[in-house]
């Protein structure tokens, strides 16, 4: 459950989801009252990006050829750049990055372990889908941060993640192997549940009597819709 703080005036611009997908414009759900403290947000988001870098680095190490390694290394570099940008924000506020990320290490490492997949293609799909969903979520949650940091963090996380190479490799493999496509479709459906649990953990706990879950539901519906569009773009059924 989540804590609801004083509500800010609702802003009805289109959602600023990351460049991993192309979400359709919709009325934006106000998420400002769901945001955790700034340091909680920065610590968790920074460790998520570091985990995405580590997952992409594993994909680089097991890639089938040099061209794919080079493309994946660029995507890994962009994840690391976003991590460093968030670390800079932590230090700008006078805090130590390792201290702020520390509380999230156990749970996010377990999440990465559970979503690493059984082979290289499942790992690629995890990087693309889980990484994209979490970036979408933190971009949306940044609306609840103070005005002196929220827009800057949203811009940082919304930068191109360089995942075109993941999409290309996955699409090619799926087109050439029907059975692989079926397996990846099942893997993609599993990923969304585990990833939404991570997103949910970013929000403070609250009394269920406040009805917060009903208010959160439209936000998660938004995220699942973007996840479905990514799946559709790969030719997979969500």
C-alpha cells in the first residue's frame, strides 16, 4: 500500500515514456502524490540503471559475433551513463551514492537473477522489456519530485537507450524460429509481473483504507500498455 501526500494540481500532458517504445498519447494520470522521497527515488533508480548495465554487459559477453557485441556495448554504455547521471544528482544533494543505493541491492539483485533468463535471447528480452518498463515508471514517478530535479531526471532517463540492436536481434531470431517466438512470448508475459513488483516497491506503504491501490491502477495500466506495444513490435503476443 502507498502513502498519499498532499496532491498537486494535475497536469494533463501526454506521458513521457522512454525511447524504448512508442506509446500512444493518452491523458496523463497524476502520479505526483505517489512519489517517495528524493533520495529513495534516486537510490533505487540509480541501482536499477546499474543493474541494466550489468545485464547488458552479460549479453555482450555471450553475443554471437563482434557486430552484435559492438551494438550491445553501446546500449550498455547508455545505461551506465544514466546511472552516472543519477549518481551525480545524489552527490549534488550532499549524499553518498553507495549509501543511497544500498537498501535496494538485495531486492534488485534478486530481481535481476529471476529475470536473467535461460539463454541469451531471454536475457535480451529482459533487458528490453523489463528495462523499458522500469524506465517508463521512473520517468512517470519523477513528476512527484521537486521542480528543481524532477524534469532533469525525466530528461536523463528519457534519453535514447540504444535498444534498436536488441529489437533487431530478437525480431530476426523470432522470424527464423517459431518455437523460440512462442517461448519468448511466455517469458515476456512473466517478466511484466516481476517488473511491476519492483515498480510498486518504489512507492511508500500506506493504510489500505485510503483506497490508494485504486488510484495506482491507472498508472500500471499505462505501463502495461507500453509493455504490450513493445511485445507487439517484436511480433509477440502479450
